[in-house]
C-alpha cells in the first residue's frame, strides 16, 4: 500500500516545485519523484548553469528537502556539453 506522499498528483506537485526551485537557483534539471527520492536529470545543461560542485550539490539537497524529499539522485550525462558534470568531485 502506498502512502499519500506517493500518490501521483503529490509526486507531480513536489517534482514541479523542486524543478522551479532548482531553476531559480541556476540549476536547471528535469525532476522525477520516486516516493521520497528526487531523481534529477541534468543533461543538456546550458553553459550559464552553475557547476555541480559541492556547494551547489548541498544547496540542491536543501531545496529537495524543503520540497518534501528525503533523498536526491543526480543522473549524470556523458554528453559533450556536460564537461562540468564530469569534473565535479564526489558527493560529500
């Protein structure tokens, strides 16, 4: 049995809220909710996007928590335009 937080409309609302918060913070990403897990897809990032360094990742986690998520997964792309993603150091 799924909890109310796992209901599709709630997941969609939390995903949209986090997507907006991330965009406002300069970290554009597609967001998918899987229960309390926020899955971020950061492929095809514009060159003006913030690099995914430790400080940015900490902010991403804080924003996700504020939107009701307990965990964050960042799906990285190996596309040519994502060099800043490949250079980022491991998560703290």
